[in-house]
């Protein structure tokens, strides 16, 4: 399928490698006409409107927000990611994002300290808002004495969820996250349902959402039947994107007709 709209892209505003100014060129290189900027737990300060025409490319202002369902919503207690599209900041969302970024900064400091102690190196990396584990992984790979040349190995050995240097984040509750994003965005959906340990439980959460990420570049083939059932049962809008943290866009996304359906629903 030709990708017309890549609705899951990260920039240097969170843990992506690409500045917003580089997005139009990357989109043209991939023959993508629409890009949604969905930085982790942050709205992009250079996107003042829900949708912007930027050097010939349509840019949708979005956000990816990690939330934690309670025991009744998801028995596994597994954290999931919500995607909000067509964002207009509200005071309540801004306040919550500021709280999250303060926690992210402190968490980043602790992870950096843990990795430096574990490897006995100085990463020369300062904790800041928007800092994520990919930043730490890249700093480890870039260090000549770390012994690592692949970020995936850094996650597997050190900073993954079960790693010795991992530090958990204090994230927003699911119901609160849905409420905040629903007030600020035109559409709220579940990101990458097959990345969670319990896909069925994650899909149950879509009962309270508008959309679900139908297209995504998973490492392995997945059984889409549970996802299709959820779309039909809850009348969900399918979304899709590459989850790009680099400048390679268009690995997954919506066709032109699918984007038209998405856009009419979001009312951008």
C-alpha cells in the first residue's frame, strides 16, 4: 500500500533524531503528503494550530501520551500509549505535561547515573525535558569505552524494562489521559496494539477511544483479526504510522482515501 499519511512521527522535541524543520524534506523523500508529529508526552511548541501547511507538506499536531490503566480497565496493569491528533493545548493538558516532563527529567538523571555506574564511564549527557531512553542508548553507543555499538543491545542489557539501570516513570492514569486528550484533540486512539504483552487486554481499552493504530511496522507478522474485531465492535477510526524516531518516513500509514476518512472525522 502506498503511504499517503504517516501519522506517527517523533522529532527532537522528544526522543526523535529529526528536527521539525527537516520533516518536509523527509516526507518528500518518502513520497508522503501528510505527517503527524506525535512526540512523547509533549506538544510541539512550533506547531501553533491543529494542522499546518509546512513547505508543501500537511503537518498534523499530535501527541503520544503514556498512560496506566487501573486493575479494572486492564487486569495486567500494563502501560499503554495513546495518540491524540489535531491538538490545541488546554490549561489542564499543559499542566499535566509539565508534571510529566519534570518526572522525566528526574528519571533521566537516575538512569544516566545508573548507566555510568554500571559501565564506569561518563556519558556527558544532561537530564532535560523530553529526554528519553533512546537518548541514553545513543550516548552509550557514541562513547568509545562503552563496549556497545547497537542501541538495541543497550536496551536489552541495561535500560530495558527489566534491565539493571531501568527507572520507572510516574505516568498519567488512563481515564485522566483520555479526558485530557479528548478535550485538547480531535481524535484519541490506541497506539501499536501488538507491541503490548497482552494485546487483547489493550484492545479492550479501545471501548473508550475513537481510534486505533491499524498500520504499524511490526518486526513480525501479527494476527490482525482481534484488531479488526475491535474496530468493528467499537466503530473505531483506523490510523497508522511508522513511529519514526529517525528521518525514514512512510514505513506504515494511511492511503489517501483512508486519510480523507480520518481527516473528516477529526474535522481538521
